[in-house]
């Protein structure tokens, strides 16, 4: 599924997002999300979702996460 990168589509991003939505939220590809972002998805039945608050913590470089570098630091050094 292709998710629009137009931020106005989600003025309030959902709390739990698919991999494509989470990747668009961080402005990265879904593949980069899965391989470089150390956030375990939430599994609800057969659905896999990423928690927006955990993504925000990671992007902000929250020290409580395993990786302290932000995704931008990891990608761009």
C-alpha cells in the first residue's frame, strides 16, 4: 500500500499506525523503518502496528530506548 506523504492527510496522526503510515510519519521508507528503527511493533491479533509515541521518543533521541541516536543521526551520521 502506498501512503501519501502529504501531512495534511493526517492532521492528527493515529496512535497506532501500519508500517507504511509510520514510515510516512518519519519521512522514511517502510524498509528503512523495519531495518533501522529499533521499535518493536505492537501486534493486535493479526495486525502489526507501530505506536506513534514510541516513534516520537525514538525520533527525539529518548535515552530510555536501546538506541540513543535519532533515526536521522543513524541515517546521516
